[in-house]
């Protein structure tokens, strides 16, 4: 099993790349953002609490995310080559929690890929992002427009803009990233697990770089 973390600021393209990776490799995609949105949609007490954090651009408490991740990991741990962790961990405590969780299951982190992008580009990408309400595919109004405005190319579902893709919340998400998540670069560099991809490149080029890194790891 190979376990890979995709790490980086909001909107640098990790969700887009993770979805493409699992089309090509027999990996499972674990996005804590998607897991939390799923819970939010259930409108349970927990879902309402989660929504408050997400809509303010803050991290959901570590123990809440860990329990949801644990359940998902157990349910997906079938016949696959490994996991792509997208958006987890986001602080040192979560990194330690993930190590412990994987160790319980006889696994470890093999590679951490940092997606480097500027704040300006991230804001441009997030403010134009549109997501399919049915299959979750990502589009962008100018960078990756759907063939028909407002309609998903893959399943015909309607496209929507996420509640946290407003200018004020994007700014707060960046601040949270700088304060809580950036220290993870140093943490994983010291462990010799950190690799970088230039995420300012067009989607296909960034994907090629990513695949090359993973192929080298598999050798
Ligand atoms: P999450 O959903 O993980 O949001 P994020 O980290 O801010 O990342 P995004 O999903 O916004 O961006 P992305 O990098 O995946 O970019 P994408 O591929 O969509 O988390 C949301 C919230 O949940 C957090 O703020 C927090 O509250 C909570 N949360 C999540 N995980 C948590 C955790 N571990 N602990 C606590 N709380 C947690 O691309 C963006 C746009 O750019 C798209 O429109 C796409 O089409 C376009 N694009 C992508 N790549 C390119 C390219 N190369 N060129 C041009 N355009 C591109």
C-alpha cells in the first residue's frame, strides 16, 4: 500500500488532481473537505456545528475530523493500492493523529506532495470554481469551463458555487492555512517525505509532474 498526502493552500488544485489520479491508479481518494460537506448536508447537530467552522474559513476541531476520517478509511479499505489524502492533515496534531491511525492499521505515509501556488492565483481559481451537485466534478468559469454553462459535462448535474468560495472566506482560509498548515512543510521535510509540484502550471502539466513523482516512488 502507498499512502500519499496532497498538501497546499486552498484552491491550488489538489481536489482536481486527486480526482484525476484515482481515474488512473487504483487508489482511493479521501478528501476531508468532501467528508465534512457530506456530514453538513445531513443537517444533524454535528453537521450544523461543522458548517459554522467551514463558513468562517476555520478548521473543524481535530477530534471531529479524526473520527469521520477513521470511519471513512475503514469503509474504503478494500482492494486498493493506497490512499490519496486531500486536505488532511492540516496541522501538526492532525499529522500525528494520522500517523497513529495508519499505524493501527499497519500502514504509513509514503509521500507528501506540496502544491505550490500564489495567493493571487488561488483567489482567481476559487472565485471562479463551480462544482457539480451530483458527481462532485470541478469546473472553472474561465480556466475549465463546462461545455454548457451551469451543467456538468460528465453527468448533466447542475453546477453550484461553494458557500466558502466568497472573497471574505477565501481570505480567512488563507490566513488559517498560513498559521496552522504551513508548519507541516517543515515537519514532513525533516522526515524526508516532502516533494513539490508547481501548481501554477496548467492542469495537465501539473498532473504529468505528479504522476512522474508517484511512478518513481513505486519503482
Ligand atoms: P477543502 O474542501 O479541503 O478546501 P481547501 O483546502 O480550501 O481546498 P479547495 O477544495 O478549496 O481547493 P483545491 O485545492 O481542492 O482546489 P480545486 O482542485 O477545487 O476544505 C474546506 C473546509 O473544510 C476548510 O476550510 C475547513 O473548514 C474544513 N476542513 C477540511 N479539511 C479539514 C481538516 N483536515 N481539518 C479541519 N477542517 C477541515 O481547484 C480550484 C479551482 O481551480 C477549480 O475551479 C479548478 O477547476 C481550478 N483549477 C484546478 N487546477 C487548475 C490548474 N492547474 N489551472 C487552472 N485552474 C485550475
